[in-house]
């Protein structure tokens, strides 16, 4: 279900040319390979995450029904074959009304809300025209967000600032480091 949501979110953010080119799902992490003509930026990845979680919040009921192949193709079109054609004379159609319709034999929830949370981890261009979106969902996503929050807490203590002040403090440290690299004796000369 999370892969279907991420696929739709990617289409909404990047364009309707997006198609699933492959996927791998485990309890801890998943990836969705999509057709796209360039790398996905960090801001686009954040937008996909935002869009995916908006779909989750809609809590749309998921319909699961078997159709004879020809009937499914006539009714829903060839777009049902995201990731390739599925075998058999009967195809299982997963429909998230007004969001996604695919032929899929995978396990699915009863509503988008049961997904709870999607956390986009990274994107990488794996070949020309194919981008891999790596994400976590549900409990794994909550754990990922919790781990990130712990790291931010540790960094804020080290820098002696609130979490929201971390970017400004890090930028300040980088500028100071750059300045010292240009003239390493600047501070030593003035302290004698």
C-alpha cells in the first residue's frame, strides 16, 4: 500500500510521466524505482513525502477485487501494469479511489490511513531514466523519525543551541573554519 501511495505522490509532484519500473519491500525499508528523466532533488523528495502523508491522512478505503484480465484492461486501461504485467487470466486490482488503480498481488491494507506514516529516506539515479526512491512506512517510519530526533537532540546539546537553531550554528562554524583555513595564524598573531 505504501508503494502505491509513494508512486501516486511522485506523479503528483514530478508529473504524470512517472511509472513504476520496479520495487522491493521489506518490513524495515522499501524502494520504488520510477521512470524519470533526471535526479530527484532533496526539495522534491520532501514534497513527495508531504504528498504521500496527505494521502494517508485522507484515510481512503482500499478496494481489492479480482477481474478477468481483458475486463480489467478494458475497464481501467493498461496503466494498471505499473512495474510490468502480472501473470494469470485473472488479475487482482487494487483501487485507491481517485488516487491509484493497479494490478497487484501484494499484501495491502484496508485504508490509506492504516499506513500511518511515510518517511522518504533518499533518492538515487540508478540508470538513465530510472530513479530509486527509498522510504520507510508505518512503524519503521516512526522509528526512523524517532532516531533522527535523537540525533538532532545530541547535536543541539553539542552546539549548545535549540534544534531549530542547528542550521544557523553549523553555518557559523563552517564560515569560521573557512576563515581559519585562509589565514591559520590570524588568531595566534593577535593573542601574543
